[in-house]
C-alpha cells in the first residue's frame, strides 16, 4: 500500500493543499482558518476558470445558495449545462469570502466546462461520487460501524470538537488519498482537469513569491501534488465553442440535497445550515430547535407528537449520540431518535415512513438564493425581461388572469410569448384553458386563458434557459428541436411539436424543426402514429388561419411525404382499431382537402384500399374501414359492399366488418336499402348459436349510429320488406318485472363496457 506523501501535510510548503468535501461545514471552517493562519500570497479554488474575468461578481451581496451556471453547444449540436453551487457553508465560498476580506488574490483553477465536451460527467460539478463509490470507503464504513459514507464523514470530520488540529488535516488527506490510490478510479476527464489545474498552480507560483493555497476536492489533492513534482504537461483545450456562456443563478437547498438526487453535497442541507449558523453565533444544541421544527411540521401533517413523545425523542437521540461517541446530538441521532420513539408500527424494507418524509423535509431547509444586482445576466434573460415589459406580461406576486382572443393581433403576439415561456419551462406562466390546437375541438372562436404569477424559480429558470439561445424565440425553437430529436419513432409526437412551434410563432416553423420532424416520419413504422402526424400537418397546412401556417410551402412538402408514407404503411397493416379507422379517414380527408395543391395520387390510395378491402387475410374490421373509404371516394358500390359481407367466414367477423365500414361511411347503410336487405338476408341465414355469437360485435357496430339514425334504419328496412313501419308493435309478451330486470342487466353491461373502454368512439 502506498504511503501518504509527506508533502501533503506540510503547511510550510510553497504549495499547500486543502482537501475538501464540497458543501462540508467542517471543511469550510478548516479552510477559513487555514487562510487566516497562513495568509498565502494567492488562493486557487476548484471552479470554472472561464468565470475568472467576472470573479468580482462573487463579492456582491448575494443571498445564498447560488450557483455558477456554465453552458455550451457542442459541435454535434448537443446542448449541455453544468452547475457549481455555493451555500454559506461551502468550503469554496468561505475561501472566496475570507481571501477577499484579507485582500488575497483568488481565482478558479479548473478547466472550463466546455473543455470537457464528450465526457460523461455529472451536471453538478462539485460532485463527490468518486468518494461515495469507493471500495475503500465501504470497508471504512464497516470498520467504523456506520451505514454509509455520509455517516462516516460526519463521525470523522463534522463532529470533531477540534477541526483545526493537525490530526483532522491528516485524516482528511488520508481518506481522500486512500480512496484514489486503492480504487484507481481516474477518469480521462479528471486527468485532463488535473493537468489544467496543475498548470494553473505553476502559473501562480511564477506570478507570486509567497505561498499558494490550493482548495480542491480531496480526490484531486494528491494527484495535483504529484503532478507538481513532474515535468509540465499543460493540456491544449482548443477553441471555445461558438455558443457558450456562464452566469450566476439562484439555487435552493431543495436542489442541493443529495437525498433529492443531487450528485454531491451533504444530505439534509438545512440541518448543516442550522449547525453552521449556530457555530458562528456561539450557540450549541442545534438539535433542540430542529426537533421543535420537526414537531410543528408533524402536527401540520396531522401526525400527533405530544410533549411526552418529544421527551422520548430527545432522550433516545442523546443516548444514541453518547453510544456513537459524539459530543453533541447529530443528524442521524435525531432521525433515529424520532423514528425510534414515534414510529410504533413495522416499516417494510425500502418504504420510507411518513414521519421520516416530514423530518427530511425540515432538515432539507427552505433557503432560496437570490443573485445580487450588478451581476451580468445572459442575453436571454435581458430579452425575456424586455419582452414581458413590452407586452405587459411581467409576473407579479399576486396572480392575475390573462384572457386572449386569438383573432386579435396583439392577443396573438402575447400568446406566442407565453407559449415560448411555457416551452422553455419558465415558472410562473400556466395555461388554464381555451382552444386546444392539438385536439382542435373548438376552432369557432379561438381563445386562451393564462395564469401569470411570479414564482421563486422564475429568475433561475430564465438564466438556465440561456443554454438554448440569446433571444426568447431562438431559445424556444432550439428547445423544441431538442425535444423532437429526443423522440424515437414518434411521428405524431414530432408533428404535435410543430403545432407547438406554430403557437410560439416561430418563423416559417423553423426549417431545422421541419427537417427533424421529417426524420421522425421516415423512421416511424406505426400507421396510427404517422396518420396522427398527417392530421396535425393537414390542419396546419389547410385549415389554420390563427397560427399563420396556412399553405406554407415547406410544410406542404412534409405533409406530402407523410401522406405517401402513411399510404404505404396502410398497405402493410394487418390489424385494426379505432385509431386505424381514424387514420384512413385522415388519408381520405387529406386527398380531398390538399390533393390538388400537393399532387397527392388518388389512384395510389384507391389501389391500396381495394387491395386491403378484398384481402381475406386482413382483419375484418380493417377490410370494412377500407371498403368504407372506397365508398366515401365514390370508388365502390352496394354490390361490392354486399360481396364483402359474403366473404366473412365467421359470424363474429360480420360485426367487426360493419364496425369498420360504419366508422368511416355510415351514410351508406342509411341511404341505400339494398345494403340493409343484404345484411338482413345474411343474418337470417344464421342459426341461433351463430346469431348469438355475432350479436355482441353487431351491437358494437351499430353503436356508431345515433338513436334517430337507428330509427331511420329500422323504418327503411321495414318499408323495403313491405311492412308498415308506422304500425303498432305487438304487446310485450313478458311481464313488467322481467322487462325491468332485463333493462337492469343491460345497464350493467353498458357500464362494464364503458369502464373497460370497449364501447365505440363518440
């Protein structure tokens, strides 16, 4: 086993390495104390070096937590963003503040985020995943008798009554060094970063005569120390990408909590915040105040915790702290004390008790950051603020309703802005009602209603959306394009995003977006999905007068290709359903409404429909749909429909065939008695068993008709057969009780059909 390099512990060396765990209060105190003790000539901190030109922004009066947000667009078009968060007890933040107070030059020494393009790294750059995943750490946890890395860290570094001792410093270096050397988890991106940081340290030594203090994640400390003993190996980072940026953004403890998915940081940041604040004020027994907060939160949730319960919790927590060798009650002591004293029932493995949810919510903290005035904002943020002011859409503390009549020019302009904000996920703008252009069920008087209200996440969302572009329109288009490219074989979903693009008022529907939608069309092999895309495209091309896409040439080109592919997929289809019938209707409607403009081939459609309608290997319902479409197009007659009825080998197929036929051409049965006669004759040839077998599907098929239409069908059939349709029906041959029970049974059947979605579409 390698020995810890002695130079790492030498506080008199030309370069002193302060190993930290990001967002550790213990490390923050030691870092601050070390700067005050050494008074180094310069302090170098692990952080994005491309922010150094604006480093003085960090000295403004910010409300923590905040984060540096770095973003770029790579050569392959991918957009990536990363966060460097700071809270009041982050070692990096305390290094920045303390060095500033003492007038010590300070800057970031890590490679820019864009230089790591291609590396699969966490988006939160202050990540300690290397430490958490270490075999050495797992063995250490077993040796210490604790459950995980967080508990081990607390025991070794946060609960130490003398964090400024040489022993604390040695233990921290030892842990980080052993983790790295034993598990050898150096990623290529980490090696590049360390080469860059080593070069920065060398430049600092050349610039300053005195000592240099390096504050970095402990995982890197020994590697940086070793690199300084070797010949220089400065990396070539190449040119910065054309699209990139960096800015301060508000953050929150909810986002910082490792228990809610953050890859780094201490769990329950609110707990450590309270501990830090109390330490700064010379107060002790932080756990008492946190216990009181937890008790109030439990009561608000309807979980009773009386005085006796709280006494039991405190007694248990204090006993656990003593048993675990801690001088004060700590986070896990309090959590275990609450669970041990208040949870009476057994909790299954992997299940988090409601008490624990409340406790972690309290321990997470509610701190939200605010970036001080004077910090430079990305162009997108300035554009959003200007646009909202210009159109009187600024979010305020009190919610307000915005009602837009989309036939008015000013209302359409506001609608486009609001849809762009919605597409970017900017908090504070919620569409509450109005015309749904995706469903298109109410286009007579297009309108929308919105709820606008300032949200705490508004500023952060605006800054982080700068990843997509410098203006609201450009950013919304880029985000839509990204969403389209993330879809896999979903033509309908891609075309629906074109509708969203139209609602945003994107110029000419953004050519890149149309190209991406075309790609999704070509890869989608599902007829229903492609037909759904044709429906959206047809609306935009032929019917839309509100969104401004009517008869767009590029849109027409995409619609023509979609229609051709849909026709090919129909020819290959082997089953059916309501979606398939709707798809055939869309093909027919597209031919009728846009065939002349786009040169859609009618003969190709008719040929495919004939092939499907006469193919006995196809599902009966699909054959019926194709026959109905031919009828709608005037390309078949009653004898051909009758022939289709005779070609059905099974009684159940009759109802399926008719369901398909009626779904697209129900007027054929109403207008032509010959079809009714043929159907009647066909049914009369069934014996009783065959009729009962066919009956459920027949009832479903005739559910396409309204009651008045069914009455008309019955009258037409009676007259054709020579009966007086107006004659009185014979008296009911069953008792009223039997009739009532039959109606009750029928109602139950209808409810079951509705419950399981077996009915015909409205």
